[in-house]
C-alpha cells in the first residue's frame, strides 16, 4: 500500500507540485501499526488536482480537499492552508491556500500528527513529533488553549489518541482541556459520538473512560452515568449503561440493542426463556455489566432445544392441517405455546410429538 501511495505523490510531483503523506498514516507507520488512514498534503489546489486526477471526488472545494482511491483505499488530498476566524469552537471561518508545508503543519492539532513522508519515503519532522512519539506524549502544536478554543473536538481527539495509543497527555494539554471543556457543549452530538465510539470500542477503553472522568468531561458531554461503567468492555454495553439515546444519535439497530440490553439487565440472564427471547449477544452484554460469568451464559444458551421459531419441527401449513383450520391470528398463539413447551423441556422438538400435542390440546377447542 505504501508504495502505491508514494507513486501517487510522485505523480503529483511530476506536474511540478509538492506533496507529502501527513498525519495518522506516518505516525502509525513509525509505531509499526497497520493503517489505511491516509492523508496527503500538497500545494496543488483542488482545481489543479482535478487536472491530475480527472476521476477524483470533490466533496467540498471550498475546504480545499479532493478524494482519490488507490487500491480501493480512500485518500484525501488537501491543499496547504491556513485556517483563521474559527466559529462555534469547531470550524474555520476562512481558509487561505498557502505554498508552505511548515506553515500548513502549524494549523494541526498534535505534534505526533505532523510527521510527514515524501515521495522517496523519507520522514520529515519539522515539529519534533517523533520525539513525542518516543515519549508517548500527546502534545499540542502551539498553545493548547488556543487549539481547543478553535476546535473543541480536539479535546476528544486528545483523549482518543491517549486511549488507543496508550500515551500520556502533556501537562499543558491537561490544563487547557480543563479550561476549555465547556466548549464541548457547542459540538454536534454526531461528532462527539464518533469520537466516543472510538474511545469506547478501544481495547484500552478503561483508560479512556478514566481520562474522561479525571478531566471532568462527563458533565459537558452529558454522560451523567459514566462512573457507572465498570464491568463491560463492549461498545453497546457502555452506551447501554450511559442510557443517552434521548441525546446522542444511534441507528435503529443500535437503539434496539441498547433497549434490549437495558430490559435484560433486570432479568435472569441464565433463564432459558430470557436467553431464547433476547439471544446470546444481548444476554452476554447484560451479564458482563452485572458481573455474571459469561461461560455460564454460553453454557445455558447452548443447551436451548431451539434458538429461533424457525427451528420448530412443524410448519404453519402442517399446524393448520392438524387443527383443520384456515390461516388466522391463532397461529401466533400456537407458536408461542410450542416455543415455551420446547424451551422448557416439556415437549420434544420433533414433528410426531408436536402433532400429538396439538391434537390433544387444540383439536377439541
């Protein structure tokens, strides 16, 4: 992948422009972490890039970026720029294209994200990002208070990088976060959730949650139950404990899972009926939150005679034949009954046994 991206840089350079890989990919490359998070910085404008890459996407020309795909990987190519007059503690009010890589790097958030690579694979490190990588330190580019006031999302990005990379926050960064944390309230819930999802889904999520609490970010993020997140390492489990579906955006699948986890927390997660109705995944999340041995939940679930209605060894047509009835709402009640009998070991799941049961119980009704 790296060779293909270096080839892309060479192509841009062949037109007389300068270009570099910058940010997350180079940082992760130095750390030995595989990454497809590839950003390219150049002095070519979007209009000039369209001449080089006619098939590129231009999602927002005013922002100064185009998107190309190399081996199926999305690469964002952004023109060197200065960002001024930030509004809403999030977006620059004005962007000015420039011709200098160093000045472009000064607008970025943390030193570890300013390390670059040229088309020959050589590392360029104007702001000593490698030093901070070696120190395992999240350090701001310039005044941290200014950076967080400009864009409050950088506060969550600092926590995210410290969590995922298992780095420490620079003391100046810690002080600035505490000073600027109220600006988190100005961010959209969508952007906050994107960052929180990355923190909560990290294998190091406990560190991330501790950082959020130690920095006092729970109040401004409106995560009033964050201290209650203790046992679970599952993303849906964490959001279930936080119980903020009324504020943060979730898709329908996430909402359904969170709702079911919060229902099942109040039930017996080793009960066969609960396991059958809500499934292994939901019960496992609830069990982890409650501190139940997950092996016990798996054992009970695997002992279920059926795991879904489709496994019952009789079709609706056969039920109608046995009962000599036309289709109707009664079929749901019959299936509910069969599920209950089979799950609780009172009826064998084979067609002959089920037919006899139906004849004895329903035929005369």
